[in-house]
C-alpha cells in the first residue's frame, strides 16, 4: 500500500492497528487508539495478561487513574482484542512495538524481547505496513538491529514497509495523563514516514509531536533520562560533601536554586525504577568501543548506586554512637518501593540496602504501605527494633508522630534517607537522628 493511502486510512481511523507488548507502555496506547475509534489487536506473550485484558481488566499493578475502566470499555466495544498469536499481525497496517529493553549486569542491552517480536513479525508483515518502535533503545539500534531483522526475508524499507521510532514518555501513576499531555519525538526513516506517524499520534496526543529522524528520537529518549540521572548524582555528591563539611544539603539546595538557571535535584537514598538506572547505559552503549572519554554518565551511575551503602554507613555510625552493633540489631526499613506513593519496587534502592544489612547479620523488618507483605501498622513493626531507616518519602511517613516512634525503638535511632523529617523534629522526640547530606557534628 502506498504511504499516502495508508495516511488516508489512518486519518479516517480505518487502518487496523496492532500493539506488540501490553505492559505499562503498550496497554495504555492500545486502549487510547481503540477509544478514539481504531480496531486494535494487542499481542502479548504472557497468556495470563491476555486473559485478564480480554475479560476487560487491566493487568497493570498500582494506581493508574482511568486505565481499568478504559480497558473495560474498549474490550466491551470489541475495539481491543488481546492474543498471544502473531498470525493476526498479517492483517495489520500499523504495528507498534512496546516490549522491554533491559540492560544486563555488564550494562549491555538485552534485546531478546525486541528481537523475538521482530523475528515473529517479519514473516507476516503486510505489504505497505508501518512499524513503529516505542521501546527505548540505544541510539543506532533502529539501523543496526531493527531494520536488518525486518528486511531479513528480502523486504525493502520504504518500498515494502515503512519504519519509525517514537519513544514512550509514560510515567507510572500517570500513564494515561502523560500519554495525552506529554510531547513526543516522532522519528521516521524518511520525513514522509514521520509525517504519517504524526497523523497517527495526533489522534491521541494533545501535546507537541516533534518530527525528526530515528537517530534523533533514540538519542533524545536516552539523553533525557541520562540527564536526570546525572542531575541526581550531582545532588548526591553535594550531599556527601555537606555530610562531612559541616553543612545541610537540603538548605544548600534551596539556596542554590534561588540562583538564576540553577535547578539542583533532590539527593537521597538512591535511584530506582525501570527507566533512570537503565537508559544512561543504553546511551553510552551507542559509542562503546569508540576512543571517547565517556566518564560523566558512568560516574553518575556509580554515585547513585553508592547511596544505599551511604545510608548503611550512617546507620552503623549512629548505632555505634548509641553503643549498639548493627550486626546484632533489628532494623526497621521504612519504604521498599523505588518512588514515593507508588507500589513499584523495580530496582528499588531499599532492595540494595536490605541486602547489605542482611549480609552483615542484621535482622531487617520491612514496612511499606503499598507493597503486599510489608503493609501493616508501622509502630507495631517498629517495636523491638533498635533503629528505623526511611528510604521512601511515602505521604504516610510525613505525618508520623516521632514521639511514638521513639517509644517503640530501643536505641532509639532514626536514619533519614529522604529528609522526610528534620534534625529539630527528631531531637524534640529524643531520637538519635542522621540524615543524608547533613553533618550531624555541626549541631
Ligand atoms: N530521585 C532522586 N532525586 C530526584 C528525583 C528522583 O533521588 O531529584 C530518585 C527517585 O527516588 C527514584 C528515581 O530517582 O528512585 C527515579 O525517580 P523519577 O522521578 O525519575 O521517576 P521514574 O523512574 O518513574 O522516571 C520517569 C521517567 N519518565 C520516562 O522515562 C518516560 C523520567 O524521564 C521522568 O522525568 C520521571 O518519570 C518523572 O519526572 O516523573
């Protein structure tokens, strides 16, 4: 099908869409296209997800406003159907690929899911179809991996099919809102393809659609998250400096940000989640092997990864000040998710902290209001513990009565990884208090 014919069918919402991968990226986008009038086929490897979606329910964990209702509506209207079978893609004219693209322990991208999706799609890809990669990939992946796999049986891009890259910018807890309200880079293998892609996304995106090419789209996505990681690492490094230089990084940050053009991020107990710890490595991978001094981005990852250990160090020193040995103590860890008021535990700094403490012989009790198995009355869990360590700034913790906590803890020590409390509030409650980025010796 010529591109202009596909454009018309997209504009009239006649084009049959497919979304491969119905996770926190694919499911919302499949629902939004279905909700605006397209017929959408969702292809998902996990059969239990397929069943749940076809029953009209969202399999996405956590609080995603409007998503469960939207799944019910579009499934009941017959506009969204989920399957594990790739054969149905043969009748689709636009195929969005939204599969995971993790990195391994050596920071090498693991494209198994992407490779499998492309190898299953290539043989059934309809003539004139448009393939759009929404997954975050290392710059250069479209040219070096995606294109060869789709052309593997002799098909030729821009003749037999069209190809583009439109990275997702979803954020957990705001999936549907962000999908509509956040701008997107629309990278086409040709400017004409980018134009057709923009016509498609215009149906569901109210924000800017910035037309570009694939390498730019790949770079923007990985750079925007590497930028955030470096900014957080800078704040964490300043916190480490303040903790020994007699300062309070939280006050320093507030005053630094009054200087025009400064926007110092928040230091803390570490950097978790599914995007920020991974995307900097995808960016760096694109120039692996080049003789370039790529230092800032890897160093930022190392600084952010150190922060859970820094919190352990604060705890060891505080317990020592209270004549306690952390190896024979019971410690309450407050917060196990990677982000406040979320239930998402992926790459959580708390997981690292708990592992370090347990390797030292410390008994660890975990509380998190959002994680099944760690819920319950905080003070009940605190009772009998020597110390409490705050790793996540859940709203529930902000209102905690520190006098009650002091009565429950036996040392009593409070280590604050997110400046939820203050030295003054803690001292008033009789707690021995340590906070990331605050030099407790400076009074
Ligand atoms: N964090 C800090 N200090 C900060 C900000 C975050 O320590 O100043 C920590 C958080 O505690 C968390 C981790 O970093 O452990 C990541 O937090 P995040 O706010 O970046 O949340 P994410 O991981 O959900 O990031 C997503 C990203 N969105 C996409 O990739 C589409 C990111 O680009 C967004 O900037 C971010 O959401 C957002 O702003 O909500």
